C-alpha cells in the first residue's frame, strides 16, 4: 500500500501567523523532529502542548519558547512505553480541561534501538516497538478525536521512515511497525473524508542530523546532513491551513538527500 505522494509547494513560505488561535499537541517534543515542530508551530502563533517522557528536555523547549516571547506552552509528560488506555483518556481530558480545544497532533515520538538482525528481536522488543510507534499514536488520536472534530481545520501528522517504505535488512520491528502507519493513515483519511473532518497525513522526513539518525548511523558525519530545522516548513504546511483538504497523502521531505 502506498499513499499518493506530494511535495512541499515550490517556494513555500509559511505566514508568521499561520497557526494563530490554534492549539497543537506535539509528541516527542523534547528533542529531534518533535522539538523542531514544537518551536516552528509556536513561532507561527500556535499554543503548543509539549509531550515527552523526559521532563527536563521538555522544560528546555518550554523555556526557549518563553524566552522568545511566544505564547505560553503546556507540558504533559507521559511514558508511551508504559501507558494504558485510561491514562491516554486522562491525557486527552487534561487537554480538554485546560485548553478547551485541539486543532492538531504532530506524532513525533518514537522508539528505536539500533539496526540489528531480525533473529535478535524477541517478543518483548516487538511489542515495545508496536506500542510506542503505532498502537499508542492510534489510541491517543482516538482519545483526542472529539476535540479534533470540533476544530474548523484539524490536522494529524504521522512521521514515517525511509525503511518503512523501502524495507532493508537489519531495520526489523522499527521498519515493520512504521510501515503500518501507512495503513492507519489511509483508513483514518477514508473514514474522515469530508472537508469538515480532521485530515490525516504521513510525513517522510528523510535523512537529517537528528539524534535518532546519530543512533542509527553512528559512523556518519552529521555535518554532511541537512539540519533538522530544515524540515520546519514541511511540518508547518501539513499541520496548518495551507494544506486544507489534503488528506491520506505522503509528504516526502527527502528532496535530493540520498537514503541509506
């Protein structure tokens, strides 16, 4: 299964007030692509909800947003590896009670160890990859649907990965589970297909100098890669009104970067 692929419009420049009046949840906001998204959304006028399991990292992002004089963010820590449905429902209720609205979710949280042969992955490793990278994002989206459906233009973005679309040896459960996001996004987009409903899209970041890339390619020279901040316009396009009506699509951010 593949999504119809789209690219960022040529010369796209998001307006500085693109997300004014919107509340956006970013999972995995403490580092990497989640941090990039959180800062980009806040800089374009959104009130951002910072999720992660490391409160210290979330506080650092919070402090940077405050230091730039942007709208005050919120911090909602939760360990996706250990969470339950009841906790996810409570997480969504916390957003409802404090923010009164939710206009988007950027699913930046992920679990990844390192490339290794398939024969080394036991049931526990499979279950952890499946829970953090697929089941919890799906369940959290479900818990937040009542708020998303009340929004005039709600957008949900799932991050996929190169090896989920082009499987290769040693990428194991991470690639397998990430590939299932293709089906999840397609089903959600098909079920909520009208212009008034939330939209659901995949984003393929491609290789950038992120913490996960350093973990998966330890011998690589990071300075040879694009900085993660180079993806900000792609994230803003998908989460904001400039992509209104776009659903069930794959935004390919790879450009001319080679995938390994």
